[in-house]
C-alpha cells in the first residue's frame, strides 16, 4: 500500500483524489490549508490546517508514514511548494508538482505583466481610476495606499489585512459566466483589471470580458517552482505518474 499526501485546494487536487481514490494499492490523504471558510472537499480522507513550516511537514510525513508527496496547490501558493520540496527531500520521498497551464495573451489583449503584487499596484498609475481586483483576499493590502483609485474587490472570503479606502467588496466563488463578467465590468464602470496568472477555466471569462471592452489587464506572474521535482499540468498526468511510480 502506497500512502500518498496530496497538498490540495485546487480542482486538479480534487480530480486527482477522485481518480486515485479507487486505485488498488493507493492510500490517499488530501491536505487543505484552511484559508477558505467553506472549501470544496475532495474524495477520501482530508486534513485541514498548516503543518508548521517545512520542518513541521517533514515530521508529519514521518509520523504518518507517507511514501509520496503530490503538490497540487494553487499556482501562487509558493511557500507550501517550497516547504514540500524541502520536506520531501529531507525524508527522501518522491515529489510531484501539479500546475495547470497559465493563461496566454491573444490578439486584442492589453496585458501588462508584472512580477508581484507591489509591482501590480505601481503599474496602475495612468491606467484608470476604477479597478477590478481579482487576486483573492490575500495580498489586497498591497493596494491599500492607493487613495486615488476605487477598487471592486472580488474574493471568496473577506480580506483580513488592510484594504483600499475606496472599495466595494464582492464575495463570490467561480466559475463566472462571460455574460456575468461583461455586465459586471459595465455596471461598475471598470477601467482596468488586475489578476494573477492562475490559469484554468473557472475565472478566465473576465479576461475575455476585458478583451471585449478593450481594458488594460495587469497580470501578476506566477512564482517559480522549486527545482528538482517533475512537473505535470493535469490530474490525469499526475495519476499516470503515480501508477508508474508504483
């Protein structure tokens, strides 16, 4: 029996748990960070909460006799990916990263790519006053000092840190239909969109809506994954990797 830890919270992690849960010889446990109040749960055993850094994860892997680690976290969950790499290396365990493909700019897009959220805040100067901020609740504080802008902040849960003085909070979970996104941009008179390059289909309709409205889009690039471990771009590819490993 191969005991597998799936570091999850994404559609890919849920799909992998579904694919592998019925596989003979696999014993799965999925771990969620607990940052969303009402998460979508995968099939099988689930734990919720942090590990206490790389050392805490290393100890948890040992205490729970984990044989394989699959990092299927959000593309912007850079810290847990680093901790997974360190902990798996310390335990001598196989590690796989699962990352969905990022979004690709197409004709008609007006993208400004930036390396991080502070750079995204700096890039807003001159692009427009009314900003649609779609980065989740974490990192909103990077925009808190921009008093000249108005922000529509969309997230699943409310931000816990500082927020811009002029803002509207819209609590919602994707997927979002294109018609909804087009209407939202028009109703709120949005002039610029800020998003992370999360990839996937759940929230990409906003990009098409911005394209149709000829709006500039500030796109935050993903953090780099730790070197050394293999990377696949889908749950099915991860399932194939696990079967080959076994």
